[in-house]
C-alpha cells in the first residue's frame, strides 16, 4: 500500500514537472510539485528505516 502511494506521488510529480513539455493542457503547479516530491522521499526513507 505504501509503495502504491509513493509511485502515485512520483508519477504526479513527473507529470507536473514535465507536463508542459508533454502537453500544453497540463498546467504548471510550482510548489505542489516539490511538496509531492518531498512527501514521496520522506515516505521512502521512513519505509527503508522500518518506521512505517
């Protein structure tokens, strides 16, 4: 379940980061992209440490 959330966050981050290059319909979201990336990295680190 945790890995599913991590993958979804990373995919959303990639869409936000590369979205304007792929399609003009995808808006740039700025700070939301970085927030999603930080959440995904924190979840990965906590999972590797065995906290979650």
